[in-house]
C-alpha cells in the first residue's frame, strides 16, 4: 500500500511537470524575441535550464545562432551554426537514445531537428558570410545545400508527395552563385528550383506559388549562358519573353523579409483501442483513425491489456503574422515582395505526412509497455501468503501503470524563432549609396516603414529584415 501511495504521489508530481510544453517552458525567451528585446532574450536563453540539457544541444545552437544573427554578430552566429552542422553530420541519437524514447517519452530523446530547419541553417550561414564579405564561404554553403538536398531526396526517394526537396533553398543557392558571379551554376540552381514548382500541383509547393522573380531568373541566366534551347523552353512554360536589359550600374539588392514567427507545437491527446479489422488484421483505432499494427506479436502484446491507450502527439498551432504584405522602393520603382518560403505551411504539412508512421510506432511502443504492466499486476494476484495478493508485485504493477500513463508526453520542441514566411524582391541599385524604403502593411491598417542604406558596388547585395510578430 505504501508503494502504491508513493507511486501515486510520484505520478501526480510527474503529471504536473509533464503538462508543460516546450513552448510553455521557453515562453519568456520567445516573448523577448518577438518584442525585439534581443539583449533580454539572450539573458533568458542563457538561463533556460531546459535548453541547457544535452539532449537539446542542437536546438540551443540554432537559437544561439539566430540570436547572434539578429544582433549583427555574424561571426558568432556562424560559430553556433557550424557547430550545429557538425552535430547533424556526426548523427544524433543512437541505441540508448532510442531506448529512452521507449521507456520514457520522445521529449526525453535527443532533438534531431525538423527537415526544413536543417535547410534554414544554410540560409542564415550564407547571409552571415555575405555580410562578412566572405563570398567564398558563402559559395561553400551553396554547395552544402546540394548535399542537404541529396540527403533529403534519398530520405524519401524523391517522392513527389513528400518534402524531398526545398525549393527555396535551391533558389537561394542560385542567388548565392550569382552573388559570386558564377552564372552557370546559378542557372542550374534556378532551374532545379523552378522544376520543383513545375512538378507540384498548380505550381504551388508547400504553400508557396512559384515566384515571378524565379521565372525571370531562370530565363535570364539561360540567356547569359547562351543556353538558347533552355531559354526557349522556360519562356514557353512561363509564357514570358525575355528582353535583354543593361545591368543596373550599382548592381542589385536581394531583399529578404522574414515575416512573423513559426508555429509552435502543443500536445494533443488520442485514445486508441487494439482490435481486429474486417480482414483479421490487428489495428489501432480511435473511431476516426485506423493505424495498422504491423509488428503485432501475441508473445509480446497481450490484447486483453490493450483495451484503451492514451496517446499524445504534437500538433502545430499557427501564429498568424501581424503584417500581411510589403513593398520596397528605391526612389524610382516600387516593387512588391513575393513569398519565397512558407515555413508555417511546411511545418503543418510535413507533420501531417508522418502522422500515420509515427503514431503507429508510438502505439506499438505503448502496447508493449501496457502488456508488461498487465503481466506484473496479474502475477501479484493470489501469489502471496495464503493465496492473497502479493502487495509488492501488485503495487509495482499499479505504479508502473500510473507512471506510463502520466509520463506519456509528445515531443513539442521546434525552432520557434524561425519566421512564419520569407518574402523577397530583387531591387536595382545606383552606384554609391542607395536608400531603400521597405513598407510593411499591417492587417489592421497600422503600417511600418523601414529605411535601409545600401552601397551599390555593381554586384549583388543581400539584406534581410525580420518583423517578429
């Protein structure tokens, strides 16, 4: 009885602690970021005990890298991002990490990053290198995008209905090569990005319609390389005719606008039962979803013990951006910024795509744990003195049941300082100093104006501005 009471008290304490999501436990840090209080955000980041845990090292490095980027410490930013890259190259997790996930919950495992988060590391690193006037390293980052794209493609065998490519990163790769005056590789990257859109329904890839700027870049760089057949092909596909123009004397600015903040993950509960379907197969169902139990083994899973399973799963919650659109002016032209990446849509759709697989693994794991609890409890019945129940075994069984029920927690971690969307524009520059006016349109009529000073030197310049609310 004492064991049962102790396990109950422990379970209640565990339940109160486990109710808090990652967002709840890092809310002060993200609030300071959204408010633009970067110094205070850094303080909150440095003292956050959850992010300091070894299993969250990748997440901490990505947040540190983003924070340093926002404050203009581009060298420091890339130190963090390079370390994050090294972690990803070495591989995260392992057998013991997987065991922790089985015995405790996925939130206790090493954070391995969402696929689109890995691409965003290259985005910030490339910008950092350009701001440090280190074009060679920026080009190295462009090559790393190719490697990341190949890895992503191999992961899903380049299936069209999975996130096997990142169109924005391929377009960024083209911009990086063009910034290094390599128009041949720029064309290849632009073409690869355009082809991703062309194979998507209605040329819309994960919430982003193919940008007009990308269409023009494919055709223009085909012309500059003398690839007449490629130029003609894409002119027909895009219903555009390219007319050569004299390059602006001061070069061009690639202006990125990072609008809003990425969605957050919260925990959602499901209650499944293990049953036989009409074909005699074992499946889990909650009345809406039917998840096959592919690895069902009667020797490991006692069906009588799996009458009901409480399952938790992460679900994204969107944070709609405060601003709805933007234009940029160089004094002669007013240019609308186009959406280039929709991280909000990516997050929701990629999570949906892996729902069945991950839910199946979770249910199988819980079914095995549930059987162990059942057997332990049953073994204590009538096994004590004079045929009475064995209090120790029964108490341990109930304690294990309570622990399993209350320790079950989904992984609600994600890189939440990423933008909701990334928009961009290509802006002609004059020789010398240029004043660029970025006008953000608020949903409620409250606009914001940002003035940017850019030195036109004849090449391609980059600038990113974040409105984090």
